């Protein structure tokens, strides 16, 4: 779990289309940034995916498993000193049983898009 150490969730709102807008503030002093890369910290793609999973779990209040990632595009690097806070725009559509979700995600700051992807998540019985 990266929440409250690697990043802090500043606030969550929704837009006019029903997407969740999660403001995430990175901790540039986290050990991950010391090794990726020392002196030139860049947010690892795996961490971006983990943050999306954690945000989706928080939004749904369910324990989730990523079943599939489609159309993953890392467009720009998230450098925490240049972009200490970014927005994760997340749509979540539950299936009719409520045991799986389809999600479209865009990670951005203003006009700069860092990543776009589609996910299929399933609910884990806790």
C-alpha cells in the first residue's frame, strides 16, 4: 500500500460526467524516488497502476484485483518536484452483479496528460 507514504489523497470530487477526480500529492522524499532515479526522481509506472487500484478500492469500498489492463499509454513522466500534485480521473462502471468494474483512467495536471488506460477489476471476497 502506497497511500500515506508514497502519496497522499488530497481530495476527491466528481465531474459533470460522473468521473471521480482524485487529487494526489506525491512525497518526493519517499525511498522509491531515491532509487528511481536518484537525483532525477520519476514516478514509476507500476506505482501509478498501484495508486489507481488503491483509489478504486477507496471509491468502491471493496477489495479489488486488477484482472486486465488495456490500452496503457504513458505519455509524460511524472516528476514529483515539477508536478507534486496530479489528478487521477477515474470512471467506474460496475457490472450487473456488482462483482467487477470497468474503469477508464486519465492521469493529468492541467493540460498535461501523463497516462491513459483502461482496466478491468474484480471484487475479492475479503
